[in-house]
C-alpha cells in the first residue's frame, strides 16, 4: 500500500470512530513512523510501505480509533518548540499553556539583579518549569507536584533539555514541602480546574487518559485557586507575580477569589480561540491601596 492510500484509508477509519481532524492524525502518526516532517509525506505519496511499517501504523491507528491521545501513542508532544515526553502519568501540555509559559519567561527576563526565582505549582510534565529555565538562563526554578510518577517524567524532560541544574523538582501537596523562607519572583501554575462532575462529559482522550488528579479542581473547579489565593503571597518577593491558567468561564470567579485575599488582578488574557484563559496578579498592600508595587 502506498503512503497516500494508507492516509486515505486510515482517515476514513478514524472518521468513523469520530476522532477529530482524522487526516491530520494519520499524517502525524505516519510522519512519526517514517521519521519525516509531515510535509515530507506529500513528496512521498507513491512510496510503498513495508509490511512492518504497515503493521505498526495499523496498531497505532487502531489505538487512536479507541481515542487514545496521539501524544500518548507517539510518547511526546511539542511545547513551545521543545519536545516533552508524556505518558498516562502527566497531563498532556496544551497549546494554550504556551501563552502562560511565554508570559512567565518574559517577566523573568525583566527581573534584574538577583537570580530570578520561579515556582511551578503542579508541574506535571515539567513543561512550564523547563521553558522558564530554558528561556531565562539566569533563572532558578522550583517545581512541585503531588505525583512522584509525574515528577519522574518531568525530571527526564529537564535532563533532556539541559536545564536539570536549574530546576529542582519536589514532591509536594501544594506549598507544603517548600522551605518556609523560600521566595519567588514568579509563581506560575496551570492547576487542575475542571469541576469534578464535568470530567465525565469531557472527550474520551482527556477523560480516560489524562490523570484525573491533573484535571479535577474539586466541586466548583476552583479548589487550587483558593489555595493559591490564600497561600501564594507568603512565597512571593516584593513585586512578584502570580500567573495562572484557568478554565472556560472561570475568570470572574478566580479574580474574585484573589481579590478577597488582597490580590490585585493586573491582566486577564485570552487564548487563541478567544476564551479568557490566563490571569496575572500581584499582591496589594494590606490596607487595600491599589498602587503598583
Ligand atoms: N503544568 C503542567 C501543564 O501545564 C501540568 C498541569 C496539570 O497537571 N494540571 O501542562
């Protein structure tokens, strides 16, 4: 069978399985198999696949048809242009989180003088911590997660991108395991934010394959923002920022939670599809004045 034939047949199969962007999915699997850039497939439409290649592709397409995420089949995803290993133990990094990473490293690059310090709260695959360290060579990053299995993946990703010397991964339930005197210029987080009952309604790729504890934000989805609002300020340097991602429609509730804990919401940014997704806040003085630090 040729490359073109296999793309067409597999795309039809994935269409029947209600997989979104079926042709793209097949092309990405095939490009990975043949170690070609995706566009390279178009120059090789007439190439015959060998029997082992065909067997491997069929197995992958079958799994994709069962709604296993492409990134789990391939074993990695790209985040801000860096390849991150992923598995069932970590949330697959999403494109909208790239915006958060960029906002974070740009802020760290502006910090003059002392070593910029950042904390990635709930690091998962390590994607945010690693990008901060990679883009800001002066920075030192702490990354916490409750899952030792996730931290093992994250550590591997940091090793692979040469930033392991400046990212310290630590098993911690929120801020619990941090030294009390630790202070950061930036606390960044893409916490679990799906209300518990909504998890059942998500796409199977997410519902059945992302770790539940990377998704579940408690009854109203806001549990981790409550923790951040209440506990993050004690770990921020003066002038430091809290930057976090949140779920659809959560902007007003997250902003309100922060304001009741003396935070000043500086910016709310939308993602590529126009949904409000990211918030930047800093801690106001206790008397409620609103002057910037
Ligand atoms: N920080 C990781 C990410 O942004 C993991 C987030 C999570 O598990 N909720 O992808």
